[in-house]
């Protein structure tokens, strides 16, 4: 009786131990940045994409918990924009709580960690002026 029970359990368990799926191809190239993409330089990009330059009046907001924090801009109408590149995030952290008028470049594609969570789009601040 013990042998029959063991064989029965082996028949039920054995197929579940081994994967029956097909091995996925290495698809990491889709997640790595393309070599043809230039790094963002706000001075050079301002001349190239004037149609994407907008003015936003709002406040800096820090999102997340350490060590996974990111900076966003909350416009007066409630729209939240992610800030990219990280060097601009570091510059803007000290202005949290002030009402600021930003001149930004609205990027076509989401960039950085904050763009996953903030739905207004990703922006690169070119210049800003503290209003209050």
C-alpha cells in the first residue's frame, strides 16, 4: 500500500517540479539605453525643441522614501511632472515649499524613476524664478 501511495504522489508531483515552459530569449537589450540617444543638455536642447518649451508655475515636491526619492513639480492646477535629469533634481531639492515659475522642456518620452509614478509627463527645467 505504501508503494502505491508513493507512486501515485510521484506521478502527481513530478510534472510540477520541472518547468514545462520554453526558455525565453535574452531580451535585456530592450531595457538598456540605446547608444544613439544623446544625454540631455538643457542648453543645447532648448534651441532644438522650442515647441516643447513650456512655463509652469508650481512647487517642488519630494516623493518616495529614502533612499528611493525623486523630485517632481506640482503645478498650480494639480498636474504633477517628473524632473529629469538627476542633476536638476539635486538643484531643485532646496527650493521645496516655494512657489516657483519654471521654464521647462517637456520630453516626448518618460525618463527616470519619477516618470513611472507622475502622470503629467517628464520635464527638464531650463530656468526658474522664485515667485513666493
